[in-house]
C-alpha cells in the first residue's frame, strides 16, 4: 500500500485502496447510525472521512467540532452505491479512518463557515480569517492573484520594469486628502502616504527607464463608497516617447491578455467615445456599454411649448433629455411615481413620462403634449408601441447626468446588464478643467501633470474652461477602471499649469520644486495610466463590492474591524512624534 499526503479535493474512484494522508478543517461532522462522518476541507475541496465505532479514534471523533484542524490517515474506498455525492468532486469516495491527529481546536465560529449564507458584513470583517475560509472568498482572492500575475507577465513581455516607489513621500495631489505620517526626527514635519506614485513614475521616465510598471498601493482619505477603500491597488504604468494611441493599445492589449488567460474570454475591440459623445449618448462619462438605450436631446421638439417645466428649462439654457424604457407601457402610475422619486434622488428636479400603451398614449403631462410632440420624441429615442419614454428637464449637464443614471436603472430593470458580458470602452478628449464639487472652483479633471490637447494652450488665458486634455479613461460595464494622460514634459509648461490653478511661484517651489527641477534636466515626452485592480477583480468575479475581492479591507466607516484600527497609541509614542492629544480624546498609558 502507498501512502501520500493529498489535498482534500484530490481523491477519485480510481484511488480506491490507497492509504492517504489528508490535512484540513472540519467542514461538517455528522453522526449517522453509529458511524461518524467528517467532511474535511482545505482550499482545494472536501473529502468525507468515516469513523467506524470499532476504531480506537471513534471516541475522540465524537468530540470533534466544525473548524477543528486535523491530520488523518485513511484508506480510500468507493462509497456504497446510492450514497455518492455528485456535488463534490471527491463524492464517489471516502476515506476510512486509520489514524487521527487533532492539530488544533476551534472555538465555535460566530457564523457558518461551511455555508454561503448572508452574514452581517461587520461580523465577517471582524473574523475575516473565518470569512476568507469560505469557498467564494477563496476563489475571489485566488482569481485576484491570477489577474495580477497576468498583468505582470504581460508587462514583462512588453519590456516594462517593475519599480517600487516609497510609501513615505511628499504629498502628491490626486484631488483627495492625504494620509499623513508624523516625523519623529523632524518635529512638526510629516510624510504623506502616496495618493499614487504619479510624480515618481514620471521621474522614472526622466531617469531613463523607458517603461515603468508597478502593482501600486495608493492611499486617499476620501469618503467611503461601494467602490472605494482608503487604500487600494492600481496597475500603474508609464511610458517614454509614446503617443496617446500607444498607451491605449498597450492597456487594451493588457486587458485582453488578462481576460483571455484568466477568464478564457476573447474580448472584442474596445469601443471608442469622446467625452462629448459619452455625455450626449449616455449622460455619464463612464457609460455602461452593455446596452443601447441612447439618450436624445429633444429641446427642438419643445422649443415653442407652453408646458412650464420644459419652457423654463429651455429659457434658462437647460436641456430636455429623453430616454426609452423598453416595455415601460406596462408600468403603473405608481411605478412612474417611484421612478420620479429616484430621478430626484439622482439630483434632478423631476421626471415627465409618456406611456405608449396599446389603449392609447398616457402621460404625466398629457395636457401639454401634442400628438406631433409625442411622435417626434418617439422617433428621437426609437421607441415602439408598448414602451415608455422618460423625460428630464434640467440645467446642462444635470439633465444628462440624471437621464444617464436613470438609463442604468432602466438597464438594470430590463435585465440588460448581464454580469457575464464585459463591455470595455475608451473615453477620450476630456475637458482640462472641471468645477470641483467641494470648493466650487475649477480643478483639473485628471491631475495637474496632464498635457492639454495639442493646440489648446492658446485657450489658457482666454477660455481655460474650454481647454481639452490629453486624458483618457477606460470604462467597463458602467465603472471607471482607470485614467491616464500624456504628461507635460516641459518645465515652463508645467509651471504655467500650476499658475493657472492659482499657485504662486513660492507655492510651486515649495510643493513641486523637486519635480519641476527634474523636468529641467531633459525629461522625455511621456504618458501613462493607472487601472484600479480592485474594481477589475470585482467585475471579473461578478461581485458588487470591492471589499469582496480585498483580503483585509476596511469597513464602510474606514475601520479595520479585525485589528481595530485606527486606534489610540501609547502616550510615549505620541511624545516621541511630537504630537499632543486634543483635550477631549482618550489617553492610554
Ligand atoms: N496617477 C493617476 C491616478 O492614480 C493615473 C495616471 O495618470 O497615470 O489616477
């Protein structure tokens, strides 16, 4: 007889007769008619181990509990006819116990590890090691590993060098708040944790590396959302002497390689849209391209309307945007009222609906709609009998934004957002500046290192808001996967952009002096991009939250519940770091 240590997913009928050794956790223990069955689990599968009452280990087996850790030796045998388990890869066999060694005991877990049932997320995060034992989480984290490996393989093949950049740096502006680390050696001074390695990867180009890549950790102190974490991981790349087209080709090929090697899916060429087209057709700069339902601007139809909602929108320079709801004529007035509420939650003033019902047109604005108006709107969105049309009248670009969010909602309700379909697209030609939501001031739509579109420098004094940027985004299924740009490589141009953003010469020197100086020593033209790995893996796994694909994430309140961070630190450490506690905060010895 041979004896092998095997994984718990390995045994098949052909192994019958072998003596094997298995190690793992108890997935489940059952007492059945005198026999004890233990399902032993590791990351590769589950094997049934059978304890016969005649065997000396039977008494110990009676006290085994879920999640205890065992090493067993047993003889493989085929299960009695009719007791096979077709849901298990090892379901044709079982191991009859020869030797039992209890390697460790487990407390009773606070939730079932062996079932994929809904568990409060905070509890899962507090006991993350148990949560990660569950097959779905094992698969997600392993898929993440394979995706990152494929990215590295691809980049290596294309001549990229992985360069690690430091965690303790000077503040890098990516538009978020920095996490700061107080310096012990320099009282009152701080390092910042990188919001991204942006300036360092550009300096790597100035340093002559040609092609840089990094699986980079980025830290941004932002409010949490489903797709955000205080720290996240990017595939960060930078290339010298490249055109925008070369960056797009490289990143598109990288994604195609990842999908092909990891998921076995051949992607078709990525859609291309300008920012203007994206807003006009889909209302948002991260359109979900899995389905059509293109928006239509119907200002012209209502140019002479007496309907006050439309009239006032048009008179104040706003727009009326129409969206088709396939099959929407089946909705009740109450359903339409609910949709109107949703439009308000999206920030809109409201919504007008038209139902193309078989028994005649109905509308929340029926009195004001001539047959010709309905016909024109119907034609604009290519609606058919049985559909509904939703109309949003608001300021520009709010009307498009609300319609765009509603388009995603309608896509969801009409089951047009198949998670197995992957619709990638490039959005290019972004405006250089946008109005920052918090400050109300113009700020770069990407970042201050982005080059304006060729020819648009001329607008910098006259009409800066009209400048376009050499900035591109990659979108997938309604998510922004990442952004990049061709960079400014001339020091005087970089200073000019900082000045436009309101920085004085002293501020430029203080914050970016080192960087502008590096540009002064022969910086090559360069460009690059960063893709959010957490989002990519989330979509590839069919998950809806990035915390499902990060081994040790923070919760929605930015807390690490397992380690209990952030937490207070001893007073001595505070003193070493020259920090004083605010009077109301708790102290610890
Ligand atoms: N640093 C940018 C970001 O993190 C990406 C880039 O421009 O390459 O979004």
